C-alpha cells in the first residue's frame, strides 16, 4: 500500500480474511511481536498470523479476548482483556 500526496491510500490488499471463520466474536484488538507475528482477537479466540499473512494457530480461552498488551519485565507475556477476566499467555518466541 502506498500513500498518495493527497493523503489517500492506493494499492491496498487483504492481509488475512477471517470473515468465513465460525463464531460471532468480533475482530477487535491487534498486537505485533518482535518477529512480526500478529495477534488478533477474532472468531473463537486469539488468532496468530505470520508477517506474511499465514494463520499459525488460534489460542482459545474461557472467554473471548477483546484487547491485549505485552507486559512483564521481559515483554514476553501477552495480557488479554476479556469480558469478565484478564488472561495471560507467555510467548517464549517473542
């Protein structure tokens, strides 16, 4: 995608399409790790996508996550805000 002089964008493309995934959960928060992988709250849980747009897996928890943030001293723990809980996942590959 490029930015035009007038501030509009051109040559966009779909990075990853999860509209056909089962479930009614909203596509909401997104974070990127140090390797460029994306963590996206989407249908059924937390989707992990490569920098190339490949689905690497889905982390499922007791509640659907809405937003997230990297934390702890080493920055490897992903904290997830869900409806009634705060969840966390340690990422050894971050």
